[in-house]
């Protein structure tokens, strides 16, 4: 992450926050792309308890380290 952002339940500013933040420097896996949003997954927790958090963040807060494969991109309809 190149900035801190709330993780949301859907790719929308109006979507409910997932109750967690992806912080600056956090490594995340990009699972999908929809418009200006990435669906990400990150690991959190301690040595005894690890959880995986999945949700949506704006693309501007994520710097991919390799190109996003076409199979992860959801096409958007243009009128």
C-alpha cells in the first residue's frame, strides 16, 4: 500500500467499511479489479492467530509490483 485506506465490502465509496485499515507499506494480494477499485487480501494477526482480510480499496492507494492479469479485471460497460 502506498497510503492508508479503509477496506470496504464493495467497490464503492458508499459501501460499508470492513472495520479495518490497510496501512502504508502493507503488502497485499490483488484478487480483482473493478473500475477504480482493487479487491485485495492481506494477512494480519500474531504468531498464534493469523487472519486473512479481504475487501476493496481505491487503486490510487495500491502500487502493483507486476501488471494485473486480464483475468482479474472485471469489464465495465460503456454507454
